[in-house]
C-alpha cells in the first residue's frame, strides 16, 4: 500500500489507530509538546489570540477553535490569559476538532467549567469569524513520498515481504503534479506531498478570506525542502516506523510554503521560528514574572522550560509558526519585528 495509506491507518484506524487508542502525551507517554512543557506557551498564545480578536473588531460571538488539542492544555492556558480582556470570554464559542475519543475525554477533564463543543473535522465548525489554533497537528496528517528517477517518479509503498513489513518503491510514473512542485531536484531525491494538510489550509484559507478571522499553525518543519522526514517515536525514542504499526507516533515535517499556497486567497504570514515568535510575544518577561518569589528549584524549572521552548538548539528553530489572515488585516503579533 502507498505510504499515505499506511500512515493514515497507523494513526487513525477506527479501532487500532495510534491516536484513537491512547493519550500519547507526557512523561509516561511517547512525546511531549510545547503546551505540556510550560503554561507560558499557552499564555503568550492567549495574548496573541486576544490581540487578533481586538484587531478584527472584537466580533461577538466568534468561534475559537483548535485542531488536535491533545490534552486541552493549550486551550485552557489560552482562555485563562485571553479571558482577562473584557468581553472575550462571553464572545468565544469554543470548538475542539478531535477524532480521538481518548483525547476528547482528557480535554473534557482539563476544560471543566468551560462550555466546549467537539467536531470531527474542521468542515463541521459553525460559520462566522474564527480564530483557530493548531499545535503539532499538521505533522500528524499522512503524506506521500516520491523518489525521482529522471524523468519519472516512484511512489513509496509499504509491502509485506518474507513476513515483514518493508519499504519499496512503486512502478515509475510521470507524476506531473510532483514534477511541477519539485522541478529541479537531483536524481535520487525523495520529496513529500501532504495533500491532507494542504486541504486543511485550503479550507481554512477560503473560510478566513470570506468570513474573517485568523489561523495559527505551529509545527516542526521548514518553509520548503526535500528529503525523507517520516519519523516514528515511542516512549520518547525514535523507532522503526514499520515494526509497531499503530503503537508509535508517525509524523512528517510540515512544508509551510505548500500550506501558504493552498490557503490563498487568505494572506500567509511567516513562517517564523518558534523561538523568535515567542520572544516577540513576550515569553521572557512572562518567565521572569512566573519565577519571581519562587524557590530556586522552581525558578530553575521555569528558566529550563523557557530555554527548551525558545533556544535555537532546542525547539526554537525546529518549530516554525505560520498565520493566515484576510488580505486586508493587520500583520498579526509576532510576525513583524
Ligand atoms: N496540540 C496538542 C496535541 C498534539 S498531538 C499539543 O500540542 O499537545 C496531535 C493531536 O491531533 C491529537 O490530539 C490527535 O488526536 C489529533 N489528531 C490527529 N489526527 C487527527 C485528525 N485527522 N483529525 C482530528 N484530530 C486529529
């Protein structure tokens, strides 16, 4: 089967899919994400949301949505920070787009005392102005991989050979769409196409252009690039993507350029490095305030979390941030020096 089908089944199979069967986050799980590292992350994103809401004319009501909200931690911290703006909490209708029953349950536990709605897909969100967040969501959507063997391309497949799963390259084909996107790659180069992620960007871009609002995508990846970025992680370690289907997280780097192009006629801002983005939103000041008057041990934890989220050698450069707005909207916070 093509890699995209394998990845889709491993992550989303209705009975055995990785995200369907478990909460993968945290120290005892498989991986940790920025909102789980520190409340500072969600708080400065909350300030971003509040500013954007103000900039688009403080519509009431409006949709505040998140794609793939994990444990609900980011939304909880965003609401705490943005809720200080008068009128914000009453205006926000909160929507979580989540396919995993296990994680919906976690989200409900985190967001007690908050009226929350769930949807299976971004297409089910109610109409109107919307501010949407997605952290480490797009990297979990399946991709296709192709290898160039001039003048044709072969698509990566997963095959059963001798009782074991292995990668093989499919038959040579012309693949005009791949060739158009990667016109000048050398023979042997592997490239990736993320149609499901692009479909999300296209849907949101059209919606934002027509109905107003903004979207913020934070993920690991780069503006553009080639190469095999598929990886599998279990218990905080890299593992073989083929040995434990459905029991390891499978991800691929996000190519933000493809998202920006798919989102037209909305305007794309960035991508900018997560470290730069969070610094511009004031995370250093937030870290100082949180540490003030705390024990040396707690203060060191806060400094460590700040470093992990922003330092170029940690998550600061690997993670990139892209926003979508209407063509005529002001540049959102964090995207201009
Ligand atoms: N944003 C969270 C969790 C990231 S893990 C955080 O930063 O901690 C990826 C999330 O996307 C999980 O909540 C997973 O269940 C969800 N997810 C994966 N594929 C999905 C899909 N096709 N539709 C909706 N949610 C999906």
